[in-house]
C-alpha cells in the first residue's frame, strides 16, 4: 500500500475533519521532545507520518487498528505529546498517528467510591481541576500535568511529584479499556483488588503503544487537604547524606508526598534563591492533620539522626514557593522550542534510573566519574548533576540532569551529546542491577538495552508482543529493538 | 582560485577564571580555540568554495603542534590543506617577528587572496595583517563584514567594511589581504558526525625554522622589536549576587539599577 491509497482508505473510514495531512502538523508528529533541537531547526531525519487521525470512539479505533493490521500500516498512539524518549518518533514510511484529541470526556467522577473514569484524551489538569472542586485529588502530578493526557500517562507508566505518598500511575489505575491490533476491545473492570490470575492491567500500563491503544482509564481519587501541607528544606553535605535521610524516613513507614535530594549542581539550577552551592534535601508532608503531624515528626527524627550531614535548615516558605512553580506548561514547552530556533542551546536533558538504597549512591558516583573521564565532550558540559525524587521502602530513583554547549550540527546533537551521556548512565545502572528507566519509558533510544534490562524475563515481554501484535504494527521501534531502526540512531 | 586563511589559536577567554583572593587569572586547563575573527574568515572562504568548488583553501597558522587537533577539525570541513608553522624558537615572537615568519612562508607559495581576522582575542592589536600587507606589497583592509562572492570569483571582489556607525563598500584588485570581523554574519560550520574521526592528518604540513630558512636572530624574543615594560592583571571585585522577589519592591530595585547605569531613562 502506498500513501495515497492509505489516505483514500482512511477517507472511507473517517470524516474529512478527522484526517489531518497538514505538512507542519505531520512534521511535528514525526518526532517528540527527544529530538527537540533538531526538530526546532527543521533537520529531522525521520519520515513524516502519512496522516494524523482523530477517532471519535473506541469502535472507530478498533476499525482503524484492524485496517492497519491487515495492511501493515504502522500506528503511533498519541496523547498530550509530552514524550521525551522517542516514543512518538516515527521510523516507518507508512504510518498513521492516532491522536486521542476527541476522546476528551470525563465519563464519571464517583466521590463515594473514590474513582474517576475518563477517556484517554482528557488532560490530567482538567481532571484534577474537576475533582478539586469536590475536595479531592488524583494524587498524580507529573511536571507535564498541564499538558499530558490520561491515556499517554498510563501508556508510559508515568509518575508524579507526589508519588512517595500516592504512588505511580500503576498504583492509581483501577481499570481500563484498550484496543488491540486485531480490533479486539478489552475492558478491565474497576474493583478495589483482585486475585483472578496475573494482574492484566499491567499489560496495558506502560505498553507505550506497542501492544494496544488505551481508550479509557479509571483512576483512584484521594481526599485533598492542602491546608495541612508542611514543607521542609535543608542544605546538606552530600548526595549520600540526602539518600540516607530519605531512606530513614521511608523505612520507618512515613510517606511524605515529596521527598527529594539534589546534588550541588542540580540544586543550583532549581534553588537559586537559597542553595549556597550545597546539596539540598526537601520534603513535603501532605494529608489529614494526624498524618501530616506523624510524617513531619518522622522527617525531623530522620534529619536529627543524620545531623552530621545537615548544614542548615531552609525557610519552609522558600520550598513552598519553589514547589508552586515547578510544572511546565504548554507555554514553557513552546518558549523552549522557539528559543532553540535562534540559539545553540536548550533546557537540557534528563535520564532517570532506579535501584535499591545501597546501590543508588554507587551508580551516582560511577556515572559522574565516567562522564567526567570518558565523555569526549565533557568540556562542553554546562551542567551535570542529579536528584532523587521518588522513594520507596526498598530504594529510590536517580534523575541525572545535564546540559551542554551545543557545538555540533543540530542533526548530530543526540549522537554527540545526549546519547553517549545516556549510554554511560544506562550501562552503569544495568551493571549494578538497577532499572535503566524509572518513569520516562524506554521509547526508541533505550531499546538497545531492553533485553539487558529484562534479562531472562525478556521472554515474557517478547511473547506479549508476539501474541498481541504479531505483525508488529504498533509503534515500530518503541521498547522492542529493531534492526531496521538503527539507521535513525 | 586559491584562498589562504591566516588563522590563530587563542586561549578561550570566556573560560578564564579569576582568583579573587590572589588577584590572578587562573590559567590552568585553559582551552585553545580558533580566534573568533579568524573563524569568520574561514567561514567566508568556505562560503566562496561552496559557490565555486574548484577553490582551494589553505589554512596557515603559527602555533605549537598541540593545535593539530584543531587543524584536523578544519580539514574535516572541506578545507584542503593546513600549514602549521611550528618551532620552539618562534616562542616569544612579537607581531614584528610573527609577520616576518608568516611572510617567509607566504612568499614561497601562491594565492589569490589572504583572508584573516581583524582582531585576535588575546592581543587585539590588529597589527599582523597590515604588517604582512606591507611586507608582501599587497592592499589590505580590516573590519570586513560582508564579501560579494560573484565579484570575488571575477577577480575583483567588492566587500563591506564597518566603520563606526557606517558601512562602506569597497572593491580591490587581487591579490589582497582582507581582514574579516566577527561582526560579520559568517559562521563556521560544525564537523558532521560521520566526519568526526576521519583521518586527515596527512593534509597537515609542519614547517619549522629550518624549512623556512630562518636565522635564530630573526624570530622569538631575539627577533622581536617589542619590549614589555610591565604587565599586570586588572584587579576585579567580586560582586555579591542579589536575589529579588517578583514583586513591586523587586521590580523597583531592578528599575533603579538599570536607571542608574543608563540602560533606561
């Protein structure tokens, strides 16, 4: 099938206004924020999708997927377009992007059973604003909250800034509806718990559009007590001290909604108003009065236990101010994009990994040492640091943060800077048994390590693909390594 | 058509760090970069070559052999050859001795034009191009901000020169020396990813005292006419950072600062 025939066939399945072939929009759809600089400079080297389509219903998606499956048309499911790892990048000539734009209805907010059901294209901010009117919260607050949509958040196994209390999206999704390439629609019902075999929600959660198209999700809701919020901040001696305090809080069973520690470099870019060139440790206690009191007490006890590494307490108002301005809006994204057209610079990149408490400091140390000694463009780095921002009973994440003077052609930037840096981070993480991606997903540029990430369990991942998408039409190149995709590296 | 680009590698002054206690510049680990005006000259030459692929570009520099890596990067940009004039005996040469060395090589070779930078970041005396013109008997012009390619290829280039608040257009008979300004729009391209490790080392020719048939008294400190009476590092005062809130008081403080310094009326 060629592009013209594909468009002709699509026009028999959808209305005219559901098919977008505008060149600028197709260019925009050909890559996500992974290649943001090359994209802004109009030098992307990947094919444009043939069309972006906007289905109105699950049935339409089912028919579209069946058609694509029968005709070997690659499908890229799309939500709020905030992907950062190439998950929305197109590697096939014959591709359509199925955008959740019109799946925009909040279907039900059930404040007694504490759950909300929405279509995939509902922006998280919209849902959050709606439930706040009832004194509730989704508890999900990724930095992309003003832009990201529920379908994409679930498909990428997203996490939010309050995860230590509320969990990641996988802890919030009660049930969902998804469509497979053969057109089959699966609905996973909404119950408080189940033991009916393996938890099949997790086939859809985090599939990154490689197995199915998520059309509807039901998430938990929580009581919201903003009046009780308490903020804590400290300047600390080093990252290791911060990790120890985080661990102490977590293993004692306390669940602050925010629990973070920053390296000196990362602290300097986030906390210009108080960092004093030191590492920073911050907490936010949230919930009902009793919870907040207990968590605050737990934080203070943990800080006291590691008092040798605590340099100074920070005014809690400064932490609160910072936190109130953390999310990036569509305007922030657009401003960065416009800036990249004129300047040889951008806002930097991140690579997020996770490991147990004992391993995280080692990975951090090894990565820093290797980048400084091995990365050929180390002299161009303007920022290299990291922070831990999501903690668990048994470990935490590390968000490596870096930026650099871009001294290369825009189309070469990722090969010369970001990917070699990410390679060091991933290699050091896998070497010590950590996970190479904590919450951004694998996308297309960490797929070279997917097998190593999963080891012998890759068999299960591969079998899922073979079972649900045997013809490989779903988001070619994402998660699963593809020989034919290497040319875009 | 052969273009010689006369270039210089200089310390990256943007990377200079200052020791506020000892009032000295910290020079350790300071990187060398291609002088920005010279980079514009090379970029201009590459632009001409894009219009006329027959053009041969030769870069010429007087520098330690440690700049070979930088020369290799230029060769990976479609520069044809590099001449590295390098000898420990050149160390300490002032602009007079440097001109003598460069002229010795340039008299041995052929060219249609010499493109170079107007100023260098480290010395900024702008003496070498005009001294070379004197020695070689060529016309020379500084502060070139634009060069017309088509007239250039016809053998009598017209070019724009920035002078205070005006831009004047000149033309010149070749051969000539044109000193390009960093205020020009010429920007050196980056080496493409696939060329980063291309071996171009065979296209660098190193010339020493011996090859140029120079006498010891002609170069280095001995061959220099400039005597440095005294040098000093300007004392710098570390200014504390002031952080203001985005409120009426903060805005007022910023406005007052800009007003006091003449940025706003």
